[in-house]
C-alpha cells in the first residue's frame, strides 16, 4: 500500500485505525488460508517420517538386545 493513497486531513479517528487494522488482519488471514493445505501436508509427512524412524530404531535396538540361548543335552 502506498502512503499517498490516503492522507488524513486533520485528526486520525478511531474509524481510521479500525479500518487499517482490518485491512492488515484480512491480508494475514488470506495468507494463512492459502498456505493451510501445505502446512497440514507438511505436518502429516513429518509425523509419518518420525514414526518410521522410531520403528526402525526400535527394531535395531531389539535385535541388539536379543539373546540366543542354546541348550545342549549330554
């Protein structure tokens, strides 16, 4: 927004401030809504990746702690 679009003549009113805040808030909300799908997809992908890594590390740790006992009869 250019500064030359609206130049108040005199005092700044409560309505001027409210209008400016609504304009800024509307821009932020539009930005969030347009990126919401990407954010959700990224979060799901990160969660799945963490589950896979946890599973593989747990599987490896279980294999390392696994003891084989051999019993022989004489």
